[in-house]
C-alpha cells in the first residue's frame, strides 16, 4: 500500500519536487579534495567549454541556415558543392584545438601514474560484494561491507541519509600523506572508485594495479564499485575517512588493539561451549550479513546459480565437508573462503545455523573448537 | 548527383512490362521463406529489426521501472542484470544492425543499378538464421538461473567461471548472429564491387553505398574476432582452458582487449551507414548537391581505419602502461577530426539551399544536432584523466545512447520515412510522421540528457538501486523513457497506415531527390534493372 501511494505521489509532483530538490544532487563533476582531482575537474571544464563553443558555432550556423534558406521564403538553391580552402581550414582548426587540449591532459595523466615515494600503502582487494583493506607493513586488515539494512533496500524502513553509501568499517587514511593503493580481486573484476580523489582503478583477479592520492581535507568520502561484478554490484560501496596524522595514529593503535583482543577472545572461546540458542541467534545474524545475498534468506538459493542450503545433501550427510566448504570456499564458483573473513564464533554460529534452519534438523551444534581444528588441520 | 539514366522512355515501358512478366513469386509464407529477392529480404530484415526494437525496448522499460525510485521494488538484482545485458545485445545485434542490413538490401542494388544482390541464396540464409539466434538468446532467459547477466560486454571472468549455464546458449547465439553479419557483409561487398551499372564508377556511388561498402569491410574484419572471443569464453568455462584466468597463466584484461578490438569498429559499423543516410537526405531536402562528396568518402575511410587504433579507450581504468594510455588518448581525439568534417559538410550542404522540412529531413536534422552532442561527450571521454571520473557512470550511458539512439536509430527512422513511398508506392501520413518526430525528439532528450548530470554526480551504470540524491533525476529519466517508448507506437501506426494505402507516390517522390532509386516507379517493381541503366 505504502509503495503504491508513494509512486502515485511522485508522478504529479515530480516537476515541483525537481525544482525543490535540485540542490540535493550536484549537476557537475565533483572538484574533489586532492590536487589531482582538481586538475581533472579543470580538464573536464576546459573540454566542456570547448565543446560548448564549437557546438554554439556549428548549431548556430545550422539554425541560421534553417531559418533563412528555406524554400517557403522563395530562395533559389546555390550551386556550390566544394571548396578546398574551407575544407582544409575546418580540418586544421580542430587539430590545433585537440593538440592544445592534449598537452595538459598528458601532464595530469603522467602525474597520476607516479605512485613512487608513498607514505602508506593499502592493498585493496575486491570480492563479491565487499572490499578488503590491508595496511602493508602492519597486521591491520579488515573487510568493509555495506551497512545499509536490507529493510531499507526492500522499502520496509525509511531510507537513511547515506543509503547504499555506508559501510561497517571504512578505510581510514592520514591527511597530507601520499597513500598508495594496490588493487586486486579475489574473483571477478571490480573497480575501486572514489570521485573526491578522482581515482577509479580496476581490481583485476590475479594482477595488481596501482593508484595514489594525497588528501589534505579531513572528511568522509564515499564511492562505489564501478565495474559490473555480478548480482550485488550495486551494493558494494566504498567509504574513506581522512583523519589528521595524529588521529590516524590513535585510530590505528585502537584498531590493532581491537584485532589483538578479538584474537585473544577467540583463544578463550576454544575452551568454551556456546549453547544452541546463542549459536542459532548469532548464526542467523551472520547468515543474513554474509550468506543470504546468494543463498537467500530462506536458504533456497537461486536455481541454476546459487546452491540451495535447505535440504542440501552436503549439509545433511557430510558435516566435515560442510565445514570445509565454508572455511575454504569452492574454487570455480562464487563460494568464497569465509575462513579468513569471519571470526571463529561467527563461523561456528553460521555453521550451526545452516545445519538447523529451514528444516535442516541435524541437531548438531558446531563449536568454535571444532572449526578451529579443521582450520589448523588445513593449515599444516 | 550527376547520375542520370540514358534509357529512352519507351524502353522503360517495355522494361516495366518485362518486370510484370517476371513478377511471379510464391504466395503466402513460402514467398518469405524461399525468397531470394533483395527487396523481400530487405523487408524481412526491417520488420525483424522493428520487432526486436520493441522487445529490447520493453526490457529497457523494466530497467527504468526498477530505477524509477530508490529501493528494490519490482525485480531482483539478478534479473535486472539480465535485462541490461539482453537489452544491449538485442538493440545492437537485433535492432540496429539488421535494420541497416535491411536498408542495404533494399537500396544498394537499386542505387547502383543492379538487378539484385550478388549472392541471393546466401542472402536468404543470412536472414533466416537470425530469428533462431535471437530465439536461443531469449529462451535462455527462462533457464533455471536465468539468462546472461554479465552485461552485453560479457567481461571475463564474470562470464566464464562465475556465470550460469545460459552462457553456452549466449555463445551459440552470438555465433549465429556473427555468421549472419559476415554473410551479409560479403554480399554487400561482392554486389558493390561487381554489379555496378556501366558508368557507375567508384566516385559516382551514392554515399550510402560508400558507407555500407566500408562498413562491410569492418564487419568482415571484426566479426571473426568476436566469434573467436565467445569461443574462448566457451572453452574457458567448459573445457578447462585459461585464456582469461590468471591461475592458468591467462589474463582477464586480455578479454577486454579482444572484445574492444571487435567492439570499437562495431560502434562504427552502427554509425557509418547512418552517415550515408543523412548524406542522402540532406541534399534532397536542401535541393542542393552534397558539399564535399570526395572529402566525405575520405573521412569515412579515415574513421574506419582509425577505428582499429582506439579500442583501448574503453579500458583506461584497467591499468595499462601510461604510454599505451597516451597513445590511445591521442588516437581517440584524432577521430574527432574526420567526424567533424562530416558534420561541417552537412551544414555546408544546407547553407544557401532551399530547404523543406518533411519528416525524413526533420529526423536527419535532429540526427546532426544530437549525434554531434554524442560526439562532444565522446571527445570529453577521450580525455583520459577525466575519463577516470566518467567511466562506467551514467555519463557514458548518456554518451552512447545519444550516438546510438539519436544517432543510428534516428537515421534508420529517417531512412524509413525517406524510402517508404518508394517501397509501398504510397506517401506516409505527414501529420502523423511529424507527431512521431516531435514526440520522439522531446521524449528522447528527457530520457537521455539528464543522464549526463546523473553520471557526473557519480551514479555508476548497471546498478539496480542507487543513493537518494539521484532519485529525482531517475524518476524524470524513467518518465522520459516511457514517453519515448510510447512515441514509437505512432511510428508503427504510420507504417501500417502507409502500407495499406495513401496518396500515390511518384517515381521521384521528393522534389529534390536524385539517384537511380528514384528513376524506377513507386512502388519499386519486384525486379528492377534487369537491364542495367547506363550512367553518364
């Protein structure tokens, strides 16, 4: 009901809404917050105005001709049909304009290519449909996943201000330092795009691309994956927070502590047994966040593309194979290795959940220790 | 054109009589299944293209419906991707290319004074395999897991390791389309090379013939590349090769190099015949010879050659070495020069002419302005640093729809109105045609112009849902899309009306029309130029 009403509402008031909300969307390319992005913006504006001037001249002459040289005004058609002089002229003038345009474009391009002497290097890895950031030279690494709740996407809740442009853990970089990005992918091609930095670089599986930026303004900058990467291509945003070097250092220490604490907690967890209710509740949360995009919230999968988990023979008959596929993925398919993405607690919970939800009534509770054992066994 | 026939009038009459005599053809479905007549095959191609235009268009409607408001309302993201993919494939291979082939079939023999295409049986075959290609493609949508969903550019490894089994059908369907195109192209080249009437030397050929001749060479050169590529996709997916898989020593970027080595000339395949059409229509309605005929021919040839040297401008973000990037940037900017020459020539043709503004002329004029706007955004896209911001956004979607819809499709519509009286013997309904034109012109700009802004503001293409700031513009674009779709129903109405009757057309049809096709009666007899005309 609410849906149909909102559609009906927007039709008659569309023009009104357009004029009222036009300020909400910038009409031009962002100037961005780096030297390079501002050079890119000025290249964009230069070529734009060149096109406008050429367009005004050509279309102007054309419309004058349409106005004056019409049969209804009783004119007689002229007989001329070539002029070498004019033809050479209108070949030469565009060549000169293009050369003038190519010079600054070349300069900017060469500057963009220089990734040397970076202060911080971040390895950016795309996978369906999340980003992974690893700060080279430290233990700091984490996944960055869409934070917009499903309910907003499915129109059950009102949409937030940063709808589809928000993540659970943004990338954090220091201001005033040269950041080098190394881009790669675990599965298909993705493309890491932050308009405010004028960086758009493909993340190719099996290869590494480079890009760099130096941001002077602290702030939050948002972007999206720009290369079609499968079903949820529209749902893998990028958020970068630029902090002053001091704040960045504080953040980095806090993050490293958080990761160390989580590892310690995992070790404690090995000795504990979680009860079924806790496992199932945790498991459902993890499942919705990491698995439901493909296997669907009801475990039915999408026939022909993503396997069904409800009633799956593998889950029901072969527990160790089930743990193995969740930890290590299945090569040649979209099934990723979640062993390195999820904590032991999350893994144990989601395994328990998928073994007991939607009529998969195995009654098994998978504990962290069991997952850990399989993980270590594989590692040796 | 300085082309005239020297046949005496009474000979013409005798000629007509013979044509009536030859006019035997099977009736009903057999006529169309067995036909080797270039006019019948041309009609088949055109009707097929129109049907495909509406099927591809209805997929665009699904896309625009889902994008009307933020949030997921009507379709799933996976189905949305199937719609963008199949919409693209159908419009490129099912609508625009067959429509141009249909026009080539109808008009090239009549324009060069040939009795038919050189290889009529192959002509029949090249058409009749097409419906099966698209049947396979469309039926694949009903497979478990759906049809192809990796975009019409089918980048690996999304189309190999990560695609579903409809990929096999997609590959075979593209193979059949390719075979059809190659056979069509061979036929055009052989016909133009061998069957020109005495006196119709190269530099007397109408530009539509010239542009198609060059297009046909492009087709023969690049369709096998596409065939090789889809075969590599097939073997990567099913037979364990790793052309595009780094794990086996391959490279996913290699896919893009091969694809765009086909894909960029393909873009010109879809626009060069349009240049030919506009170069025929503007002089007719300006009642003045085409300005710079020779430079038009050279510009077309230059564009065709350059089209093989610019493919990687579709791939600036893939991380090529900077010197390769620079080469492709310069080469791409260079294409603006011959393209500009064409536009200047058309304007110079209009200058000091005596213009009238019938529907074909209106569409041709709209073509010049709107195609040039598409050319401008193309020039902007060539500037590599700026391309990093435009690439894979709605700015690119706006760019190629200006070039392909208000470019290629508008030229096809112009051509249909221009030659329809010759085909049917009846004038189309001018008022209805003007309605069609103005509705199309306004709605197509409502549809595609705001996409420039949405793209500059940062909306990526091929996404089923978007951030809230893009909401107003997307609603606007969707309404424009619906109106453009509805406007095309006026076209169909006008076509049916014209086919069923109307004011009888003269042989020349248009006051300023020159060329061999206007020497034969309207409607053109089933067989024309059994005896070649002699051209001074």
